[in-house]
C-alpha cells in the first residue's frame, strides 16, 4: 500500500491549526480528548503483577503490567515466579514491541532489570526521572555514575564513558554476563530534570533530548526493543514514547495523530501519558520540533568529568521565552486560511502503516 506523504511545512501548518482549536476556551479540546482516553485499557487483566509472590517487585502497588504484553524473563532455578518484572512491550511505529516501558528499578529488582536488558537484546536505555526527589527514592542507582564496574546477579555492568548535554547525560555501558567472553555496548540516556507527574520547565530542552534519542535509534541496529523508564514507567515514559513515535511519522511525511497513539499505548501499559499536562506537552514539543528543528547534541563534544548528576546545567535557556513568543506569532501567521482538519482513523496512520523492517531507517527521512 502506497502511503501519501506530506511536507514538513504542511504537517506543521495542520498541527498548528489543530492545536489552536484544541487550546481554545481554556484547552477545552485537549481536555475532551484526554477525558475520552480515561477508560482505555482499564478492563485488561493484571493478575500476574498483582499476585502475592510478585507484589514486592512493584514500585507502586497500583501500577501493574498488563498480562497480555508483559515482558517475561527466563525462569531461574525452576522458580515459577522468577519470570516477572514490572514491564510491558509497547508499540512505537513499527511493531507491537518497539519499546519496553518499565518502572525504575528497585534494589530487589535491579538484577532482574539487567537480566531483561540482556535477554531482550536491548542496546538503548532512556531514563526520564531523577534518582531522588528530596528524600523520596524514585529509582535505584542501577549503573555506575562514574567509570567503574558493578555486578547485579550474573550481569557485569561497566561504565566506560559519559558525556553531558545541556540537560542530560549520555553514558556508554559495557554489559556482559559473568564469565562470558563477549559483551554488548549499551547507550544510556539520562534526563533527570523532568519532574514526577509533571512537565519540564523548558519544552525545547525535552525536544533536544528526544531528538538525540531518535537519531540514536536510527543509527543503532534494531536488535531488540529500546527500554524507556521513569519512576512508575507510565506518565513520563508514555509521553516520551509518543513524542518519538510522532517524530518518526513526521520525518516520513505522515500526519501525526497523538490521540490515537496514546490510545494504542494505553492498550499495552496502563496510564501511558498520565495527565493532561503531559498530553498537551506532546503537542507543544512536536510543534516546536517541526518549526525550529532541533540540532542533536554532538556525542563527541564536552566530555563530562566532575558533573552534578542530579541537576545538569543548561547553557541554552537565555532566549527561550523570546523564541517561544516569536514561535507562536510565526505559527499563527502560517495558518492555512481555509483548511479543514481531516480526522484519521488510527489504522490508517500508526504502526500498521509502516513495515516493521522500515522503522528508524534513515532512508525514509523526508524532513
């Protein structure tokens, strides 16, 4: 089936018009769309995660993986409950298993987390939470922040190098099973400034981070899914996956449908995109990315040595408020005068449109 493609400018104009309509009357349209998603997936069973044997493996007792697409670990020592981890396969444009969304590891699940990364042949991990908020632990420190090696179960985790972007860290990790001669290289993206259940103060910062991840997904062979996690693995994780998914559609000239994507994700993991602010943020970031273009931060510059891991310094915030005001004026002036918003069925737009083998293929770039 041949897919009609549209220019970046055309997609921007349509999305801008759509967002203006949704934002009218105190975001009435956004609120209505998000409310319509409220019950999606609520009836799907979560029996395995809620079983007595697995409850201590859940960071939050009310955030559980759906049974039908949960990630199953290998069974250890004939222990039938050792296959459980609070994680789900979710789509992202090419297949039902483009990403794994999971909770931030606990002290008693860190070995399971690395076992999942190894067994699923994961090469990219994206972390969109700080390790702590005040005295609250949001995620266990599961990798060495500085160069060095730690063991989690049978998995050896070695931090090889680390570079700092404006608001994030990129760490190269060597992973191997103990006594195994061959290892794997894992790229770990860490964006700690995104508050729990909230949105980043500067959407352009998240755009730059997401673009870096997107380009990495294109460059790395798709040997396995990418892991995305925050603290619970639903709100910020779902927001990032949706944004990545919509960016991939746009670079192929395909109109994005954010509502349909969130609906699809919520059929694979509960509460993906957890609140209205995060839902609106996806639209804001996609508009910003389409309009300005976001240069990826070069991997080879600014090696980081003595860095505060909790709150990286941003060197690119001075003119953001003025840029955003200019952006709003420019986008409004670029509206098509007599355009009619086309309502697209999810089946015409999302992953069913794109062969799995073409996902994240640089040959599809249309931007």
